[in-house]
C-alpha cells in the first residue's frame, strides 16, 4: 500500500516560538496515534528546520524544507544547498511549488536540477506541478501537467530505493479557498499515475505517492483522500493550526 502523506507547507509563516509551540502541542498527540501508513510532515521555513527536527526527534513527524538551491555550494548569497539540508538530517524537500515558479522564476529545468541535487544527497523531493486557471479553461490541463512532469523529471531513472513524491496543485486552488472537486483532482492524478507507469513501469507507478494540494482543509480532505489515486495532501493554510492538522491526520488514519 502506498504511503498516505499529510504534509503541511507552512510557507513564510511561523517564527521560532510558533514553530516550537506548534510542535510541542502536536508531536505528543502524534506519538499516541497508530499511524499505520500515514506519514505526517511539516515544512517550516529554513531557519527553523533544526528546531523542528529537534522537536520531532524520535516521533513519527517528518520535516521537510520548502525549496533548495539548484547548486551545491559557492557564491550564491541567500541560497541553501542540498548538502546543507542533508547535513541537518532532513529527509524531504518541496521543489517547484507554484509560488516559487511565480515569484522566483523557477522553471521545469531548474526543478529538474534541484531534483538531482536532492537525490544525490538521499533526500526525497516533493515535486509540485499544476495548471493555472487560464490553462484549465483553455483545456490544456493534461498537456501542462505532462510537460511539467517531462521537464521536471527529465533524465530521472527511478531505480529501486529511489523515492520521489509528486504533488498535484492546481494553481487556481492554492490559497484561494477554491478546492478542486474530488473528480477534477482524481482525473489529473490518474493522468499522472498513467504517465509514471508508462515511463517507469507499473510497479513504480503503484508505489509512488501523489498528493493533492489546493485549499485542502478538515472539511474537504476526506472526499479527496477517498479518491483512488490521491495519496495525501500538501496543505498550506489549514496546516498552520494544530487542531486542523491533527484532524486531517486522523481523517487519513480513518481511511486506512
Ligand atoms: C500549498 O501551499 O501548497 C497550498 C496548497 O496552500 P493552501 O492549502 O493554503 O491552498
């Protein structure tokens, strides 16, 4: 069975004290749960990764970075590299989030470079893809998503033991309160899984977790997770509140 990942992308929210208090409230609750194949994960901002790792130590909570440099070291002010993230003991990193694509000119090619930097360090990339509203309205969703996959995963050989996660996040649903319907999300997830199967084989496709992101919250997560190709959520706003985060994890557990 595939992992069911409930991932909180905190974006540029929560400082040190808020990171600590969230985790001190949530980690003891997670420790009491029988999570099975549900993986809870949070992605705090860079300065608080160490604190998050410390608070999550020996618990089921995973910690992720929100981005990584496409280079390993050198004169790149403000950048954080994959070897640096690996040196923290981190296991996951989001790449290609639509906000990075929109505000920081990330492209499929730069996502691809990041992907290899992470894999070289043994980190698991959470690769975000998704169409804009204009692209959906033009009937281009499948074309856009497949070209992001082709570009972002270019030259990738998914050998056994190499893990990646895909997050389908329609741009029009991120932070807008407008969630894709389960049917809309499932349709695209099935397209993604089919492409993974054709490219890497059925065994890779059946084991790879594909998360949905875009205004997921406690009220709508169940119907999304009930879809056969949705293996969790990448959740922004609703992951910032302890109770909502725990509620979504409990919903996921209830479905396993
Ligand atoms: C996200 O940050 O990836 C996201 C989907 O945000 P929200 O849940 O707030 O729409």
